[in-house]
């Protein structure tokens, strides 16, 4: 089965293209599902992992407080995961990252899928059969997309995108040592402002090995 990792600039339609692609190929779509699974394994609310996921900072103190009450002595349904000690000296940031990577690797090894974000292209660098795609669009195009999708004004959309872009840059650089926007990391780089979401799907499908 195919494994397609989609990196994206926010507002370029990564989730839309990912869903369309997964439907066309009859593959599982993974985005928020990864967050849900990490939250299930850590026994915390998904919103905590979501707020921390793909970020260099965030709700560390809140996560620590929730995890301080968790008993890691008998984790369930985590056969390949060795739990850390249930004490505050343990770094939850590393465990969120480690479990995210493990879920991505298992999905790629057992079922294929379309994986959006979560650094999947870097997690699976050792697997040459994986298709790596990056979706981009000009900043002004993305501002309008975010305004429409989130119902916010121009100023708020600009602030949101600048923060997300800066955070993604820092996250990928710190965790994987790469520039997330560099085209050499991907098999395809697609400008969705030029060709649209549906045509982007067609381009990806055409590039898949037969």
C-alpha cells in the first residue's frame, strides 16, 4: 500500500488535499487521529496533546500536572513502547514525540495511509518507498484561506499564520535538524494557489509508482 506524507504551510490546503487523496486511494487519513492515539496512550485530554503537538513550547506545565497523577507502571495496548518513570523528572515532551513517531512508523509498516503534518516526512526518511509532498501557497492566499476557514479578520489571520510558520520552522529544525520548507526534502512541491486542491491530488496520483 502507498504511504504519502504531506507537509504543508498552514492555509495551503493540506488537510483538504489529504482527505481527497485518501478517498481516491481508499487509504486511511491520519492527522487528528495521531493526536487522539497519543492522548489515549498518555491518558490525557486530546486538546493537551494537540496544543503541544508540532510545537517547541506550549502547555508543558499543564501536561506535567496531568501526567503527575498517571500511573505508568502497567500501560495498556502499547506493546512496542517502554514507559518512562511516572515522576516529574521525566520529560513529557520527549514521550509525546516518541509516541507520535511510533504511531507513524507502525502505520507506514502495516497499513499505508495519507499522513498530514506531524513531521512524518522526516520520521520515515529511511523508507524510500514513501511519497513526500509539500503544499505551499503565497502568504496573501493563505491569509484569505485562514480568514474563511476560521472566521477571523485579516489582522488575526496574519498573526496566526506568522506564528504557525515560525513555530513549524523551529519545531522541525530542533527535532529533526531540517528546514521544513526546503524543496530537497520532498518528492513533490505543489503551489495550491496556482493549481487548486483537486488538481494537486491529480498530480500526486500521477507521481505515485505504478
